[in-house]
C-alpha cells in the first residue's frame, strides 16, 4: 500500500507543501504552476465498504485541512467504487458510491475522463476471475475552474500487471 504523485519534468512547478496520512493511503501536494496554486491529492481507498466510507469522509476533511486551493483541486486515485452506473459492468453500486458522489459535489469536482468520453465505457479494473465484475474504480476528479487545463484524458494499459494477473490500466492526462 502507498500512494504518490508524479509530475512530468515538462511541467514547470514548485512544491509549496506536502501532506500524507499515516496509513499510506492519501497524499496531498500544494503546487505552484504558472503563478497559480493547485492542490493535488492522490488516494487509495480500502476494499471493505464500511472502511471505504470512513476513509472517503476522512479524505474530504483532509483536503479541507491541507489544500491551499480547493478552487484548483485535482483528486485522483483508486476509489474502489464508481460514481456512474456506466462505469461498472454489474450495474450495481454499494453505499460508498453515494458518499463519493456527495464529496465530489461538495468539492465542486468533475470526472476528467468522463468529460472527454461522455458515452464511452472503459474499465480500469478487469476482473481476473472472468465473472464480469469489471469497473472504472480509478479516476481523476478536477474542479471546474481547473478543467480548462486538461487537454485530453485517456486510460492506457500499465507497463506490467500486478501479481494477481488483473489487467492494470493507467490514466494519461495531458495538461497545460
């Protein structure tokens, strides 16, 4: 378990501050890019639904405590739940999806990938058992005020799958 934030060398920025939780599930960096402060948060939500709900609520307060700019907020990671029925092959969601939707609304965030692909279905988790429990549980959410900086967003195959043999996918977002 652990999360990180990777920034391309081509993005001219400076790090103002970083914050992380003690469990390796949440990290936030306040960055200065083109004289504007952006707060970037990456998370890895637990698999267990009740633990995930508690964690997502914690993430919202973590962001409110440490983000220097909720107006220019980027929240990404493995949420282990979806916000749209299109993003899950089984078409059923658990109660953590509602909690995530509320947080997204509270923080005025939009799904970056969905904004570029409104009617498409693509998954970031492919169930290795073949039972068809595929889903797009990994996402990047961004505030309306920062969305003009995203030029494209796509899901690509990761260089190497993890040991469970599930198909791993990565987001590529082109910015600035």
